[in-house]
């Protein structure tokens, strides 16, 4: 069985860049690596992603949003993640279940337990380790603006929402300290990567 490693954090925390660096690092050590994302990663899940993040879908009920994430997650796991793990590969995933607990459970006020129940029906598969990239929302949105990144429906939420997401991740990290590792993301990319490399090497028994 391979290793399932997930990366969490608010918008603009640099997860995609971090995963790209780590993928090259692990491949260089001879591991088979799959990089993917949620929602998305495979065709059906990418179609669901487009619905969730479309800026026109402002009327989406929060429960609909939570269920769409869970549906995307189930298909992604069945079609991509679990087969890769069965092939003894390392799966690096940009977001997973913790995003739902934080965004819908806490920031959307649906309740962590309610969202967890939905996702436990969708899948009982949990990561081996999760890295929470800890960066305050105001720093993240400065990065997004500086990089001229297109804004999606969740990006366009107000700062109160994004502050709730940030605090929500801190809550989740305390709930699952044996799995979630908080990483200071307000540093150079080299410092962040080196920190995560050491923890992954330990997970892999190196």
C-alpha cells in the first residue's frame, strides 16, 4: 500500500507550488508519485468542480455545496487515489476531507459532525498525514492579487468568511493532532519545502 498525503489551507497558501516541488523530490528518490487535487483530479470530479466554483452559481445552497464536494471526493478516490495507493504509489493531494469540515462545517455553519457524516458515507479513507499550510488570509489574498490569479466563487467570499476558514483549520488541527501537521507558510518556499521534506522522509522511514 502506498502513502496518501494531503495539503490543506486557505486560498493562495501555495499548496500547488509545494506539491510540484515535493513530487519532483520524491520522484528523484525513486518513488512512484501521483499529484492530484480536490475537487477534481478526474473528469467527472472536474465537472463537479466547475459547478462548485462557477462565479454564476451564487444561489447554491450550502448543503448542496457540501454534497457536491462529497460526490466529487467519492469518484476521485474510486477512480484515481485508491488504485494508485494499491500500486504502492505516493499520492499528493491538494485538499481533501478537512476542507469540507472547515469550509462547509465551520465557515458555512453546517456543523463539523454533519459534514463528517456525509463524508464518512462518501468514503472512510483518511490520509496518512496532512499538512496545513498556515498563512493568514490577508497575506494569501495579497499573493493572489500579485499573481493576477483568476478569482473563483469561493475566492469572492468576504474576509469574514476567509478568517473563519483560517480559524477553522486551526480548530481541525487541534482535533486531529496525530495526523495534521501545521506548517508556517509565511516563509520562503525553500524553508517550507525543507520542513515538509523532513516530515515526509520520517513517514517513509528514511
